[in-house]
């Protein structure tokens, strides 16, 4: 038999605290319900004889698994179902604690439950964990609490997070194959240049006394330089990575990088459309959920993933605060196509902004899907040409001495 501590309210609203002995949690809850009590807090009493081994903060932090987007989506969907079924907030959080598999998320939900028990709202409790629950998440929860539609907002959040996850997966899919082929090309080139060609030099130049062809000599000289100064390559790569990191950390640097990013041939158009799709879907979701438009624009700016679009959105916030429209400041930026600004303008005039933003997001979703398919079909032959040319030049450099030798023999 286990002992459970509970806090409840009776039919007159009086707060009651007590303990109950039962074989399991379900039996204890059933017994309390028969007493016409509304449970606000319920937990198992710890055994005073048990002494759990405490781990150091560093050890715990090191061993904690990362909370993935998928875990948050599952949490939002299941929690919405419990709230929709009329189960009290604390009891719903207790159910989520028992069902959550990720230890980090489980620990966070326990802390959220404790904060709610102490009188904080759910959104306030979630806002204390910004690394797990984003500002978009807890602001939408706050809007749901104020409007009394928390379960609906949680479903919208889950749908939105799934959409964002799909977009990210499409981006990763488009980039995965090119990176793989580039790595294979690098490995093959290094094997040929560092191991095969030097042995051929010994055979033809030193043993047979032949003068090597210009192409072969150039590749061998490059190989010798890289072997003698092998530390230069990782040093250059590391320096470039540090420079990129520092540039991205500064506001002007990040703005410059994002400007270049969307101007790249083919791939830049892809990133541009992904950012526009995020803009439309995020702003529509927030606005439709009751989040004030100025707050919605601020959160949307942070989720687009592009500083150029973020700057344009922030200017539209300033314009809106002064009583103007959202669309007019966006028209100043070429990053927002006329179709987008015109649809936003129509949405503002007809009080159908959410609908227009969703249509923008749907349009760019289709464009992103089409571009992923076209990039995948174009990039494969292009990479084969690059791989073939790289390996071909080295192979030609390897076989040219044989042709020279045959000419001497002739």
C-alpha cells in the first residue's frame, strides 16, 4: 500500500489537504472522487527510509537528452486532449509526467506543475523554460488562457510545429545528398593525390629518369605542398568557421550573410521561399489564436530565420504602432514580392488578414516542395559532372607519363 498526499476543494469551495492510503494511484483518485472532491494537487508520499543518490549538476546536465521538436508536438497534442476532456490542469500535468518518455521534458513538466500549484498561470510557468518552450509557444498558451480556448490553441501549436518540422526536413533533404557527394569526392581525391601519384613519380622520374608531363608535375607539386603543409587546410577551415561564427553573431554581419544567402543562384531562391512560407504561416497562426498583432509580428520576425525579412517586419511593427498598415513598409523591401504585399494589403482592408496569410503560406509551401524536387533532379547530374571532372583530371595526370614512355620507346 502506498500513501498519497492530495489537495482538493469540496462543493462549497473549501480547500482541503490530506493523505490517503491505496494500492495504486487510480484507486486513490477514485476514492477521493466518491467524496465529491475536486482534486487540485495529487502526488505519492516519498518513503523517508529511501535516500536517492543525488547527481552533481554537471553530471545531470551532461547526461540530459535534448528535447526534440517531436517531443513538444506530442506534449501539445496529448495535453490538448486532456484539457478538452475536462480533466483539471494539475491532474492533466500529472498524466503528462507519467506519459512523457524524455527525461529532460519530464523534469521540466514537473517544475511547471509545481509552479502552477503555487499560483502561476500555465503560460507563466512555461515562460520560465525558454530553452524548452519558445516565446511563440507560451505566448500562444497565454492567448488561449485569456480566451478560454486552451485546448484549441494547443492543437494549433502542434499543427504549426509539425509544419515547421516538415519545412526543416525538406531543407535538410535538399542539402544532405550534395554534402555526401562532396565528402566522397574529397576522400577519393586525397587518396589519389597523396598515395597513388607520389609512387608514380618514383617510378617514372627517379627510376626511369623521365621528365613528367606538365599536368602530372602540377598535380604532384600540389600534392607535395599539401603533404608538407597539411596543417594549413584544417587551419584555414577552422579560421573560416570562426570568422563565419563571429560574423553571424553580429547584427550587421548576420544581415549581410542573410542578404547573400537569398541572392545565391538556385539555392538562394529556395531559402527565400522557405522564409516567406514561415512568415505567412507563423503570423496567421498567432493572429488567428488571439495574440495581439504587435506581439505576433515581433515573434514572427524571430522565427523567419532571415535578418532581412526580420528587419522589414520590425519596420512594419513601428508603422502599425503609428496607426499605419502592415503592408506599406514591406513594399520598400524587394525581399517581399508584390504578390505578398498586395495580398496582405487586401487582407487588412477586408479584415481577412489570417486567410490571406494562410494563402501566402500555402502558395510558398507548394513552391518549396516543387523546388526540392527540381533541385534534387538537377543537383545529381551536376554533382556527377563535378566528381567526374575532379577524378578525371587526376586520372589523366596519372596516365600521361605512360603515353610519354610509349613515345620514348617508339
